[in-house]
C-alpha cells in the first residue's frame, strides 16, 4: 500500500510517498515560495539523485501537478502510474471542535475545515487547496484529514477555557485548541514503546522545541493541557513569536507607537521571540553561536527560552500530579544538547539527572537520563509524516 502524505502551507507544499507495507519512504520533496517568481521545487526519490527545479509555481494546483509528474517520471520517478497511490493523508492545521481524531474526507469534512478558516487563516485555506487539487488529480482515491488540533480535544474544560465572558466561547468558540498534536501524539507513543510500558499508565511531558515550540502534558495517553492556545502565538517564547505576555501590552504599545491591531499581530508573530530579544536571528543555532561569542542579548534570548520551558514543564507536572518521562523532539529538542542540559538542570528537584555522554548523541531515539534518575528523559526524532500515513492506513482499512 502506497500512501501519499501532503502538507500544504500558505506558500509551500511538502510531500512524502510511503510504502506502508514496510513503512519505507520511497520519495519526498518540497515546493517553496508558491506564487512567487523564484519558486523552488525539490524531489528526492530513494536510490536516485535529488532533482531541483526553479521557476514560478502559480498555485498549489501547479505544485501538485509537478509532484505527480515527478513521481511517475521515467528518470526520477518511483512508481509507474498514479494508480499505484492507494490513499492520500492530508495534514490539516485546524479542526476546531469538530474532530477529535483523523477522519475520511468527504464534503462534510471540507465544510468543517472551511468553517475553521477564521481560526487558522494562513493554513486552512492552503489545506483545502491541497485536498481539492489532489481530488482532481487522483479521482476516486480515498483521502484522510489528520488535524494538528485533534489530539488536544481531550483537554478538560478547566484547561481549555479562558477567563473571558463565556458568551465569547458560545458565540465564537474562543478557547484553547493547541497545535503540534500529531507530533506530540507520535512521540508519546514512541516513548511508551521505548519504556516498554502501556501509555495508559504513563504521565509524560512532550517538548516539541523548534522555531515553533509547544509543550503538552500527556496523561495516560491523552492530552490534558498544552502551551499553544487559540492560536499558535500563546505559550513559550519561540523563534519569532512572543508567547505569553500581559495582554495590556498590546494596547499600551498601540498608543505609544501609533500601531494598528494588524501591526501588533505582525510584531508578536514575526518579530518577537528569540529574534526580538537577540536581534540576531530566529534560528537557535545562530543564537547559540552568537551567545558563545559573547553576545549578551543572544545569551538573554536563550535564557528566556529555557526559563519558559522549565516553568512550563513544572506546571504540567502539577497538572498531572507527577511525571514519568520528559520527551524532547523537533529541531532544537532533538539536536541541542546544551539546551536540553540547561532545561534539565532546572528540574533536579524531580530527582532527574542526565547522562552527559548520552545527551551528546544526535538523530536517534535515546534515553539520556541516568539509570538512577527518577524521571526518564528521552530524545525522540518526530515523524509527523509517518504518523499521518499510519492514521490514513488505519482509517481506509476500516
């Protein structure tokens, strides 16, 4: 069974074709800067050379046309015909309160995704374009929607309700939704496997730390709280996002700087976080290098980020009344030994200790805590595409 995984961003399209008989990725690629003159398309077939093409891709339909053409190409293709694609799994950012799990796509599902556009205006429209384009190119092929928000639909009311007039929830569904759910679900399941314990018996804190970052408290296999909220802006300080701040700062800066609400939204989402503090970059690698070179603002940016992660972990230990393991995943979580160590050094009150040699390993699943550590610390490379493919296979199998 071959499953095509599609992840449409506002101006990008990532894909993987996976043979689910052995869970082997047989081709993957990325279309970037869709709609711009300098679009870039890269296609990597397993066992063959990577192909890169430059030239404007007007929209997601054109990008998908190029994906399909590349998959069956005589030189760089991996299948002889599009008929060899048995199903398509689509990453959908926002499912609102409509879906708590992945679902077979039909008109009702598309309507629900459209209703959530105002909650994710940059992503859901692109997700819909990906679905309709695939339906045109692969008529009759079953397709599955896998929602970033679905895993967090198990949060209790006290965790997702904001202390605003309740009518705003009733009228507009203003509440915490959470994101990165596919990643948090995947690494939590892997953690249970590594620990050789049923996930229904474990209390886990999953730390998805990248340019976008979020933590999730996973209690007995269910998300009970997460740091991102109504939008991905809430929570930790991130690459360019400010995370939690006093809401009155918004009106204060509007008055002082004569800014519009849209101006402030851009500042908080694209000019803040570690970029805003450091003035160096939103890339943690650049900031770490600058800090090591003596840049004080870069050092401060890292210190703020680490502090936010440590305190969020502590709050989730309280939310679950304990923790068995802490998981690090995503770009920074998987690759920065220094950040992991700095975070863990603030959690020794839990009886946690890490092994410096194991913490230095990269790119593999590994327990980096010492055998004596009361709380296990695990590094797990995330694989959202595989999680989407597995959900797709399960659903069409039913």
